[in-house]
C-alpha cells in the first residue's frame, strides 16, 4: 500500500499500479503526474464521493478500483477513459449509473453492494463486457440490451429484487457462471435437516483459510460418550460478497447432500455466543490442493494455473469425471453451483477431487422445463471450459482416438446454442467411455 506522502514527494514516479488508502476525501491531483505509466489505480477504502472531470488524462489507465467509498453515482468522467477495461465500485452508496459513465472498452464491471434500482441501456452496448457483478442491489430488471453482450461469461445478480430471469439471459452464448440467489424469482427449497452441533462441543485450533464469506479453522469436535474427531469449522461473516449472501451459501451446502466429490457437512453450529452462523465439515487431507488459482486482472474470467502444470490422462479424467458427477448430483437437487471453476476444486495426485465454495449457488425447480434445462446447460459450459483446461495439460496416456472423442465432447459443452449442449448424465457417460 502506498501513502499520500510518497505520492507528494514524487517517490512513486514511473509506477504502473498505485494503491492509496489514506482517508482521502478528494482525489489527489498529484496522481496525474503518473499519467505516462499508471495502468492500475486502487483508491478503495477512502471517503471519496467524486472523481475529477479530467480523469481521462490518465491515458494508460486500464483498471480502476474505488470500492468502500461514498459515491452515490458512478462518475461520468470514467466513460471518457479510453483504455479503461475494469471498473470496481463495490460497497458504496451508488443509486444511479449514467450511461456515459461506462467506458467503451469495458470488460469487467463491479457494482456489488450498492443501492442501484436500474441500469442504463448503454450497458448492452459494450461489446467486450465479460464479467458483470451486481449482487446486493435493488434491481427489479436488467436492461434488455444486454442480450447483445455475446462475450458475457459471468454475471452475479444475487440479492436483488428480480422476479424472473429473462429468456435472453438464459440464451447468451458465452454465459458460464450465473448467480441469482436471494431474489423473489428463486425457487423455494425446503432445506434438508442437518445435525445441530453445540458450539461448546467445538474447540478451535489453527486457521485454515479465509474467504469473502467466512473463515475456516481446524477444530476438535468433542461428542458426549464418543471419541473426539478432527473437523473443519466454517464461521460465516454474514456480509454481502461479490457472489451473494454467505448465509445462502450455508443453506446450499446443507441442501447439496452427500456425494463422494463434495466436502461432507457434519452439522450446523448452534448456540454460538455471538450468534454467528457456521458449519462443521469434514477435515480434508493435506494431500489435497487447489487445482488452479483465481482469475487475474489480465485473464478476467479464466483461472490461472501454475507454470508447468501437467496431468496424466488418468488423473485429468478422474478429475473431469468427479466434477461432472457432482455437478449432475447438484442439478438433481435443484442447485446450480454458479462458480464451477478449477480454483474451487481440491485434488490430489491420484485425481481424487472435491468441489467446494457454494457462495454463488442458486436454487431452481427440479422438474424439467426449458428454464431449468437452460440453467443446467449454462453450467455445462463452465464444465466445458474446465475440461478444455485439463485436456490442454495432459502429457501422457491418451490415444489419438480418445483425444478426438474428448475434444468433441468439450466442443459440444461450450457450443453457443445453450439447449443443444449435453446434460451431465451424458457427459459422464462419454467420460467413462
């Protein structure tokens, strides 16, 4: 993190990224002295409510973050930034989004956790739009012009006021990752009963990880009259994330049920002294690791794999089979995962795998209909992207004939005609072939 003092002293000359959280109430004009090199500007965590009209002087600016500030309107000056592709204004007080505030090369827009009721038609006139984060607003509809955004791959509209999913949304040719939980349109689900585990029986140990929705600790579960067992405890933050509500994520984890490729839920925590919601879950063996890293600013909607990541055919196909099987299981329960990605998959050297992170999960009707089929086939496209990433990294053990079969399957999964994609039952059959 940089400081205002450094900026004013001129010691940041030549930098390409500026991260400045210093209680700012006004945009520091000294930032313009970095115009020849500055590409990423992060002003999150300040008290800003406006940006200068001449922001376009930052001619190389590609990424702008202004989350956790005091904006009530997306500044129109942003739209004049010719090179800007990513705009993030999460957790402000934004009520209005002017059409001219959207830069022409817009690829990634984050407006999570604001007060937006409507979006401008101009949003659908941004042909490079790929990721759209709108969870936690007051939207009752989406602009129909978005039907023209054929590159749109990820959209988060959870926790709004939508009463239906428009037909055009479900037929977007590139859409892979859709989260819409917490809207009136979502199919009501009778959550399955799960064990109630008193907080007093849990003894937290080291921190295992922390995400947007909560923190996970290793713990010991002391059960009356039984042996203690090691478990993982996830305590939910209860705050709005880019995917939606963490408490909705908890309900999806419970409703998902049991499957060999899911992390088993042991029960729901009760009697927490701060009334924090949480789950007790199976403790995963340390031999498991994340399949991929999160998308970067450059990759946008694609995971980042470690350099040199390679698989044998057996391992890659074990992963593919496991994920296709568990995704099919979730669809049978009326759940779309919404974030079927390599970075949400844990795997070991044998190709055993577990699908985690239900933060973007949504519920749909279990009865077959055009809508439920389309929702499921959108997720099939996400699987097709994953399958392609696995196939690219196979270094041995695959015959030309089998490679051809799998390439055909992968292409069928990602084809632009949503309803022409195979369901997961057929995908598993081909993978087992």
